C-alpha cells in the first residue's frame, strides 16, 4: 500500500512529522504484529547535515537510509523540502525529486520514496 500525503507543511519539522506518520501508516497496513509495528515506529530517525536531512529506518538491528530531504534554499537543482531517493548511504540520487514535504501532494512507502 502507498500512503498519499496531501497536505502542505509550514515548516520542515512539520513536513518531517508527516513523512514519519505516513511511513508508519504504510508499514502498519502490511504488518499484523504489534511488536514489529512499535519497533518500526521507534526505529525511524533523522539526522541533519549541512545540505541534506537524512531519514533512516531501523529493521531489527539494521539501520537503513530511507531517503534524503533537501534542507537548504541554495541547491542549484532542487527546492528546499524536495524528497530524494538515496543513491547510497551517504548521498542522494539527484535525478529527480519524488515530492516536496513543504508543498504536499506526494506518495510515500515505508520502504522509501517511490521510483519515478
């Protein structure tokens, strides 16, 4: 199942909260075990870098990169709040944004931003 985040956000923090809620909702729609649901919700974390905000998910003992959010207004290709798929653990795929947390109107899976 895919969760659609329709609402816009006034701040990056509000947008990150909506992404986290959508990830949890999507995960809960396919999981029947309450312990797994709680562990997934508790395992979502955010790290702020100089240019990107990294969103992580933890499954069991494995911490995985979920995606990146552009955290600056000075990026030459993307707007602040754009959601990017990871190219690897440390860098996003810079081919296209998968949505914008400030504008809303984007689909989210618990596994990561959707492919184009």
